[in-house]
């Protein structure tokens, strides 16, 4: 009798082990479903931003083209940054006023834009810059944005290497950011560069550079002879809208965007 009890006990244990093993196997074999709509939070997620484009215009305001450009921007609900020449702002005061009333970002490109004067030495450049910033401050009743564009670029060949190094160092010490670009309309290559070439330059360069960054800083000009830039602008705006870009200006740049532009060597290269 005891022998049969032992056999029954042994069979019971074997049965229980098989049941447990079967259930565990089934659980492990069950497919796992992930809710793709549920937000997954991770630690140290890098900051993100949408695709953005900074439309920038140098060498104005002009009596003819700047007003047309502002009208196009207003019609499309778009803002841009205008790096102005102080003397032209004084000469074309009505156009300058239109920039201000349209809430465009107004920044400094120098007061005189006279290469011989501003690149005579680092002190001459800073003096000219401060004169332009003071003009902007008086016109807008607020401090000029700490973003400027250096005539000819931060590494131009017009000035000596020593002078440019000192200018860049001084700007950094004063927390003034010098802005370059990663897309150029090439509208400064002549007085009447065809509008279709300007548009194609912008589109081709943007598609290429967008592989490396989601932020575009586009260089264009609103000086007196840039009529074809005006002609190309509506199509350029349309292109960026269709590509899903958000239009930004340098008076609304975020810390995250600033860091990306520094990383891309567009700011303070």
C-alpha cells in the first residue's frame, strides 16, 4: 500500500512540474504589443525643434527694393532679419520706419559699410558698430539685438588677419554674436542675377544642407540693384512653406537653436 502511495505522489509531482513548465513556456512565447501612440519618456532626451529658416537681408534699407520685400513678407505672414547699414537707414527713413512698423528684426551690418574705415583697425570697426546699434536703439526704443553681420564675412580678405582676429575676439568679449549663413542666394554676384537662378540656388543648397541640420540661415540682399531678389522671394517663401519650415528671426532665437547654430559654425565661427 505504501508503495502505491509513493508512486501516486511521484506521478503528482511530475504532473505539477509539467503544468508549470507548460504555462511558463506559453507566457514567454506570448507576443508583446507596444502602443505606438503612447509617449515613451527617456532620460536625457536632447532638445528638439522643428525645421526652421532664418531669412536675412544685408546692405539695406534701399529706397526701392526693401519696401517691396517687406510687402511680400507681410502678405505671406513671414518675418525676416534685416542687417542694416546705418547711413542708408538715415537716408531712407520712411523705409526704415516701415521695417520697424512691420515688426521685422533689425540688426547691425555697420553704420558706414566703408571697408577702408571700418577695417582700419579693430577700434574703428567697434566704433562704427556702436554707432549703428545706437541708431537702431533710438529708432526702435529698445536695445539692439546682440546679433550682427560683419561686412564681407568674419574671415574676409579685405582686412588683415590680425585685425579680423581682434574684431572677433572683441565681439565675443562683449557678448555680440556675429552671424554667417549656410545657404546663400548668390544674388550679390551681379546687379541682375536672374530670379530663377536665385531661386534654384536657394532650393539646391537647402536640400543639400538639410541632410546635416534642420536650421537654415539664408543670405540675401535688399540693396538698390537687387530687383531680381524681390522677384524670386515669393517662390522662395513658397518653397520653404511647402517643405514644412518655420520662419524665425534673430530676436526670437531660443537657447537650443542658438547652440545648434554655434555647433554648425553659423554663429561665432
